[in-house]
C-alpha cells in the first residue's frame, strides 16, 4: 500500500484535512494513513474525517447552491438516546392494569331517561315490561322495510346517586366540587328477536357496576380486578337460568314472569341493598338493518375499556406486550432527556432541513409552522420510524390542529413515495385465497403489500366533539389555501360523507354504531355518490341505468353523479395510463423538494462549520506567523555559521602559508642528521604550525557540518512556512466560501437562517421563526402534498377492483359480520389498511376503539393521534395504543383534567390495594397526556407557581387570546414561556363594556349560587341586546349549581328571544361549568364565580389550587374577559391572585 502521507507530521495532516474538507476521495486516502497512526491527535482527526465522509456520501461537493443535485431522501439524524427496561416492569404493568380494571368495573354506562338507550333517542321505541302484554305477545309487531326487529329487555337498574352515596359513606370524597353522577345504570339486560326468543349470541349482559358496588361495600376491593374472570361464568350461569325450553326442547319466548325471575336472580347474586335498586323493567325496540349480519350489539352496560385492559394484562403475563404499552406503563424509559427550551444544539438538529418532511399542508394563508411546531412535526413523521410515543404539550391556542394537518400531509406523502415504487398498482395486492359469499357473488380478500402499511392514522379522543371537529376540519375548504384549487380528492364522496362542501375525502368519523352506520350509508351504499358505485365503474363494471321521464316517457341513460364529477376512468387500461402520469409528476416534484432540502442541508453544514473554520483559520494564521519567524531565525543562523566558516577558511589559508614558508627555512640534511639546535628549534615551530592547522581543519569540518545542518533546517522551515501560509490561505478560502454561501442565503431568506446569532435572539423572536424554508420553498412542499393526493387517487383508480372487494368485506365487518374464522380474521388488518389508504385519517372516541376494531391484532395500524389527551383517563388509551405502532399524544395537563365520579378516597384505596402509585396512574392526577409525557426524551420544563412541570415537546406560540387572558394563562400555567402572536381585532362587546374587568358583586349565596351575580349577568346581556350586538360569548362558572341557575335564569327571563338564532338551545351550548367549554372559543367570556361567602373559602381554594380551571376559563375568550363575583373573597384563592393582579388597574 502506498502512503502518500508517510512523511507528514500530525500538524501537516490536520492542515491537509482542512484543505480537502469537501473532497470525499481525498479524505478516504487521508483516513488510510490515520488508521495506521496511534496518537490521540490522529484518532481525533480520524473521527472527524469519518463523519465528514458520511456527510459527503449524500451531499456532492459544494459548488454553488443551484448546481447541487442529490438523491431523493436525505438521511434523518435525531439526537440519540437509548431506552432502559425497568426492573419488574411487567409485574408493575399487571398491577396497574388490575387497578384500572377495578376502577372501570365501577364506571358503568348510565342514562337519565330510558329513551337515551333507544336509536336516535326515540321515546316511542320504549315500552314498559312490568305490566300488560309484551311487544311480542300475540301477533307481535312488524318491522320496517329492509330492517329486522329486535328488543333489548332492561330487567332493572341501579340508582346512581344512591349507589355513589353508599360508596361515599365508606369512602368519603374530599373534593369541594364533585362530578354529579345522576340517572340509572342498567343492572342486566336481555336481547330477543321480534318473537321474544333469546338471540343465539350476546343474549344476556350483566352490569359490572352492581357486582362491583357489592364488593366495595363488603370491603373486597382486590376482587374488583377479577371481573374479567368472574363475568363469563356469571353470564353463563345467568343465561342457563333464563334460557327456558318446552318439554320437547324448543326454546320459549321471554315472558313477564321470567323477566321478574331474572331480576331477582341477579339481585340475589349481587346482594345489594334494596335502596340502590329499581325494578321497573322496560323494552327498547331496535330496528336492525337487513344487510347487517347477525343480531344488533347488546346494550352497553359496562365500561368500554375492560376487554382491552384484560387483553393488555394477558399480553404482559405472556411476555408479549407491545413496546408502546411497556413505555406507557413505565417499563421503558429514555436514558436521558433533552430540554428543548435549553439545549439549543438539540433543537437545531431536530429542525435541520434534512429532517423536514418533504410535504406540508397548504393551509389558509399558507403560513408556515414556527420553530417548535416544526420540531414536533419532524419528530412525528421522521422520529418515530420504528415505534414509539411522542407527547406534544399544546397550551391553549398554540396550533395543535395546524400541527396535526402537517403530520397528515407528511405521512400521506411518505405513503405516496412507497406507492410510486409500483409500476402497476394491481401488483400491490395478493389474493389470500379467502372469499365471502354475498348473495349471488363473492367478495375476495386481498393482502396489501407491506410497504403500503404503517401509515394509517387513527385520531382518538375521549371527547366526542373533539373527534367530530378533527374529522370535520381536515377536509373543510376552510382548512386549505384559497388558491389551492387543484387540491381535490374524491370531493363528491367527501361532500356526501360530511354533508357540507369539502376539498377531499381525507378524514371521516367512525366510532359508535350510529356513526358507523351513517358513514357506511354515505360512503359506501349510496348509489349516487357512494364509493362502491365509483369503484365498480373504475373496475369496468357499468353503473349506468335507464331512467324514464314520467311526463314524456323518454328513456335516457343515467350516470351516477360521483362517476361524472370524479372522472372515473373509462377502463382499467386508461386508469393505468393516468397512474403513470400521476406517478411521474409526483416523482418530479419530489425530486425538486429533495434537491432543495439538500441545498439547505449544505447551507446548514456551512453554518455549523463556521465556528470551527474561524478557530482553525485563527490557529493557522498564528502557525503561519510562527513559521515565518522560525524561517527568519534559520536564515540568521545560516548567515552566522557561514561567516564563521569563511573566517576559518582564511585562517586555514594563513596557516598553510605559514607552514609553506617555514618549510623553506628547513635546516640542511646534515643539521637534521645531527639534530642541531637550529633544527630542534625549527621542528618545534613546525609542529606548532601543523598543530594549529589541524585545529583549524577540525574547526572547518565542524563548521561545514553545522552549515549543512542549518541549511537543512532552513529548507525545512521554509517548507513549513510555505505550507502554513498555504494552509492558512486555503482555510481562509473555505471560510470565505462558507460565508459567501451563508450570505447568499441571508440575502434571499435571512429570517429563516438558524445560525449562532439566531440562538442569541430573544425568546419570542426565536419561537416565532420558521426555520430554513422560505415562502417559495414552502410552496414547493405544498405542491408535493397535492401531487401525493393525486397519486392516491390514481393508485385507487388503477386497482379499483381490489379496493371494491376489500372495502366490501370491511363494510360487512363494520355491520356486525362475524369474523371468527381465524384465516379471515387475520386479513382484517389488510381490509382496514385499504380503507385508510382511501381515507388517511379516521377518528373515533377511545370508548369505541375496542368494539370497532376488536378483531385487529396488536400493532396492526401505523399511527395513533390522540387529541385533548389531558382530558382522557389514563386507562382509556390502552386499546388504541395496543393496536398501533406509533403514538403522537397531544394535549395539556393544565387544562381540563379527566372527570372522575367515584370518591377520590375510593380510587386511591383501589390503587393502594394493587400497589399502584396513585399520583401517577390515577385520574385526575394521571391522564393519557401525563403518562405520555413521562415516555419522552424530548421535554421542556415549565416553572409555574408552586411547581416545576416537565412536559413533552412544547408548543409555545399563542394565537387565540388578547391580554390579559394570554398573560394570566402564561403566568399560572406555563412559566411565562408562551409567546403572544395574536393580532388585535375589534370587539363590539369590548366597545360596549370597556376593557377586561372584574365586576365586584358583594351578594349573598345559596349553596354557591349568588342571585345578585346572576342579575348582573342578565343586565349585561340586556345591554348587548339593546345595542344590537350578537352575544358571541360564553358564560362559565367553576360550579355546577351556578351554571344550572344561570341557564334557568336565561330561560325564565326570555332575554334570548328575538335576539339569538336558537334561544332554546343557546343556554345549553353557551352556559356551563368551565369543564364543558374546553376546545371552544368566543369573542368574550363572562366568568361568574359564585361562592362569595366567607364560609365558602374551601370551594374557592379548590377552584384556585390548580391552574386548570382558571386557565381554561380565561382562554376561551379571544378578545375580552369579564369576571363577575366577590373580589375580596376570591382575590386570595391561590391562583386567583393572578386574576386579581391582572385586572387590578381597571376596576
């Protein structure tokens, strides 16, 4: 092996590395030399060079920005961390799941009126079963066309207020304001057909609540965790008791007598006090769509989550939990955390251009994401490549929906990148060999290629409204830029599903049975706009029909609306041509985006190299100066040595001349022979002269040697000086080139530059910055998302027959088709993946996940996106986490906490019974958001009054509330870290009442309700009405009784009539406790405090102890806040001191 750097010193090698910094092949030659050397400097240089080779492996040598061409997809590199498995984590997980199961046993479904159990709340479907004939007696009742008739029989109920009161006698509740649990819970129910016969499956359902209350009252808390074991045996015994047959073994219909006997059987089993029960049986008529396989689902009596909690527990017991379940339950934790508000180098790495998703959502106004929003998106799309949980902390008004849209755009585009790898989309499907008979034909089950899976987005929340909002907002025309007219994706279908004008079918609400049925009818079965019609046409099956004009008798061919408007391909062959066009266009735009990302990555590399280059240039300049000085010294040394040598040569010549002259006076031969005195004297002188010459010659030799050494040193120092000067010059050039590249970027996109100066800017300036990509770059990313949606449509068109089969099978599953056949059941993942490929985002509540996706195995879906996670019970997420590979959990622990109706001492006692840390895993302290936050390596600390909170990736730029609402929220909840970005707007309400203020009302109270405060509110509304101002406001209170009285007062006064559009519903929608308005906003908020009396300090301190209630109350208002209440009483109630200070100058 040749060693061109064999004679180079380490200093020379370091200088050489600087010169060849952008030349990959030269660095590789240098590395071969460094691999042989063992000094610490050589090893350090080798590490730098290897990193640079990796960088250059995907970045060509820098010439000019416009000349750079790179392969699609830069490497993604996030700050490293490893996850550590905790000791006994599986045992702890089982304990937690047992505790949660016990809590859910005591959390039944309840109703206020029986009709709430009926379809669409229809009262006519309810009939008493206590006296008289049963609906199926005699000739029975007829069903509706296309529907089968069934009945739920409610045998009896548990009275919720009385049951909770009984629990509180044993386990008192310390909370000042307890959630009211009203109504009744079904004790047990039966399901019969139109003739009163028990159905074959799910005929009997028993309440866990009745069984659980009985055990609590007897002190058997630990047994609550065994419900999953107890329930099958209990239900089986109950079914055997009620399943009556005649003498010939034929089933008997359910009679009134049997209903009474069944009630008493349950009552005896549970051994509950009579005062907690109500025996008033009734039936609930159910019309079950004929197409739906099997009977309807039985009434849901128990918790939605017990089945999934049981499945998760079994996974841990068998040693096969999903990694996200392990993380969520504290079994896997990062070995270190990165504080994104402190560690700038980490945040810089996350928002590097190469870590951006190539596409983004073209939102209204095409505004870019700001710093931490972009960090969250980059981590979501590129940071969860395998599996994992990313918690995002979203304070009020910080753009959580905007964030979600960019995540959707990023993941849709990632799937499109996989789609275009198929020359023919039909090859992405493989026949499984399974099929299902449907009428006169078959539906075949096709497996979807694995490359197209893992991008499914399941959006989940505990809040029905939040779920509906997400699925309504994403496809809304208001969600995209006005000029994004080319962004359309099955618009006809989407308009029909959402019952409004949209841009495309990118999201849908599923979940409960009613939502699923509505979705299927609009999405699939509708002949005019349904997808079934479209896919059949795209598969080459004509969907036209003959239509006769009733007046003229003229027959014309009618084409369904969706086929005409959505340009269904005329044939599979034309669909394939369109696919190739869409594919080529997408790849072209993708290449342009990746080229630009690569250019920006080079700019970033130059920015990051500046400190090193400046240090090296300074060091090399110093080295060059030193080398020049050393050269001067060597030249002086040579002059001195040469002068001495010349003098020595002269002395030698003189000595030689003296010897020559002396030899001429040598005595004669006789004198020499006789050794005369003269000869002796001559000889002595001669020896002296020879000795002198010898000494001079020796000196000359030494001086010649010295001269040679000095000349060598001079040559060496001259070479060193030249090299040092060149290295300095080369480094200056590299530095100048880097500065030129950065200057070029700054001149075009300076505000987007993330350099050392950027991190020295004020906090607000940094947080409002959109890193790296300017408006033109963002436009290119917008275009790529549009092309990605076009790719999806073209892919579906070109493989329509496979989608027609797979989605047809899934519709059967959603309609109740039994998939107990294991071979077919495992294929449901492919059916769901097919639906998610058509509709990227599907939303549901946590409560519906278990039923809707009960057959899906663990980690079947790609992404779980949790919205409003701070409101969700921690146990609610188990089923969704179990079925997905990656989770993005978005919420805020200092907004509304999870609502828990059980006494707090009972829930904590249950946790203690199972050795579970209540402050961490028990609601309301624990939520999906808090547990998610604890899994994260990327965090932020908020120093708020009385505590430091560590959260996941924070969003800080607030765009909803003006001051003082913003400042109050920022101080009590977020340590002053939020940044105000709201633009001031006009407010007719503020014009009338003035700026935000506290109306100090010193009134009396009846159980927290102060009538004088209510009268003041009515007076304010009267002024608004008289001024012709629409009441775009919320009226909120910390207390239920205050909200109830305010609603009654509004209805009693009639003030809303002839003023608002819906005066009957306005009080329910616009007046309530703070808990009811999270996620909403209005021009103004009237915050009615109540509890004015000195004796009510406990209630006030409860309201002000945590930031949650005050935070949500003030941040519902965009423009102005009016507080109505006793100021002297409330101003010292913990965090209400901040409300007092913020409004103190405008009394």
